[in-house]
């Protein structure tokens, strides 16, 4: 059936209330799901609409004509836009705080820490995994049930106007920008473009009298957030929440100043660069009046996964796996943090960085120059533009070739850092 544009969202939402589960991939489809036939460069979900119904989908939302007439098939002008509009309609039915989190580095870890803190006290819904794009954000909103007390939505972006678009159907009441660094430079057009793009979250919060959680150590965030009156500041020196690093060998221990007292949080995170992520979670928990004992327990019980700041024991070796993503800013932090670790045999395996455009070779050379500042037992470079810069280190085109080399070395009593962009798949070296 074809649904009138003016009525389609209300009609589809009435169906969604009966079948409140959305799926865009027939391989993951469960009986009773509503299937949205999305299209991309290399796929067309409309071709699988009938298969989705055969697999048990309650309805299929398509934007192309399907050969077979079926009342379970609803044709709309644009399936993706309909998904986003449906998410907005659902969001408008929810009278809860929605915290949007974006930034160049640390947004997923921050989202995870904030979520575990809030979940210790409230019924909380949050972005699952890394579903933070134009498909994942609306799906996150549509997963929020009527029993929700609060929601946390991660927003990723690689070009301007993207965060602005997410805000239009996420309608965040609170916002947090972790930082603005050298990430997706090709799409944003440089660091200033990154600030403008990420700052679209502040723009929405400012226009809607919302509240932000802001890292007071970053002057540029203070400038970007001018005009936003409701704010909670976390910092290493002055703010609503003040915290510092006690130790980070190997796990990060953070001190939180509470009036004259100091409380320690013993995390299971590797790297001092996670300090702002921890402070953000404490600040948000405190803002929503969660007892500190619950905040501390939630953060201390959080174990990172998905190759994010993980410490893995492999025989006598300690392996830090931070291979979910990489850009010049996060790469610099990871290398500098690893250099601080006191170990006689330190091995660095670095994968290439993506989406840097015309700055790629310069940024890869800058990483080499940074590596050159320290003494390492071994350095291995993998993929992308590391073959086009000046260095004297071992180089492999792929992570699988690096794995072959790694296995043959039979390292023992070593500290090993594995870092690289998602597409390089550096984690395969130790699988």
C-alpha cells in the first residue's frame, strides 16, 4: 500500500507501537520486526523486502515499487528519511532528559561510562556499540521504551551539518563535546571545520535553552559555548567536578575532589587520556544527583571492550589494544601514554589513519617524528600512508602480514601497544 506523505509517520508509528522493533538488515531480522529497506552505494534493501516478510517481518517499509502486491509492504518516498522522521515522532512522545555526546576522541568511552553511571540509578537507554551515524542515531531513539527515565545518544560525524541534522530528530536536552581534534579532516576541511561541525550540538542546545557538560581545561570549548547559560564544568583545576590522575600504570586511578576530601576511583581503563572521560561521567552522575558511592562503583566495574583502551594478558606479555579508531590526536595521546610506561621491552604496532585528505602524508610523518622521540624495542607500521613517509621501521601493507611477522617473533615479557584506524583491523595481529 502507498501511504499519503502527510499521514505516513502517524500511520507507521501506530504500527510501530504494535511492533516496536526496527531492523534494516535481513540477516539480523527477528519475527515481528519492522523492516526498513535502506539504500547505500553498494546495496539496495528494497530487493530484500519480500525476503524480510518471509523471515517473519511484520511490515516492510520500501521506497521502490515491489513486484508483488502485499498489504505488509508500505511504500514511502524515502525510507531513510521516514526512519528519521519516525524517530523524531517517537522522541516527541518521550518526556525525559536526552544527553547527546559527540567529539573527535573519546566519545564512545565517555558514552559508555556515562551510561553505566546513569544505569546505576535510572532506567537508561543508550547507543549500542558504535551506532552513531545517520542510521544508528534514529535506531537508537526508536529503541527507547516508554519506561525510560533518561537516554544517552552518541553522535559521530565526518562533515558539517551532520550533527545539526541529528539534533533535529534527537532533540537533546543536554549536550557534551569531548574535544575537537584532528579527525575526519578531509570531510570537515581542517580543525576549524571540526570545531564548527561538532559545535552544531552547542548551537542546538543554545537555541533550546539546554544544558551542557563542558571540559573546563579546553579554552576553545569555552569560546564555542558562549551564550549557553546552563553548564556543568569538569576540569583538572577548577569546576563543579575537579579530578586528576593519581596513577596510570597500567590502569588509570583518578582522584575526585569533594570539598576538602579526595576520593579515588580505580578504573579498568588504560591511559591517562581517559581522565576527561571519567570526569565527564562523574559530572553527569553528580548533576543528576546520583550518590558518589554509586558513581564510583559503576565506573570501577566498567571493563572496556571492542579494542578500546583494553589491557590484555597474553602469556608473559601485556598488550594494550586501542584499535577501534585512530586519528592524529588520539594516536599522539596513545603513543605518549605508552612512552610513560616503565617497561624494558616496549613494542609499538601502529596502523595507518584514514580520512585525512591532503593532510594524510604530513600527519603520518608527524606520527613517525613523535615515535622517533622515544626508545622502543620494536616499531612496526601497517598500511595506508606509512609507506610514503620517511622512516626506518618495519612496514607491512596489511595487518595479516604484520600478524605473520608477530607470531614468528615469539615475544615474552613485553609491553605491546596496538593502535590504528578501524579499517586497518590491527586487532587481527593478536587474534
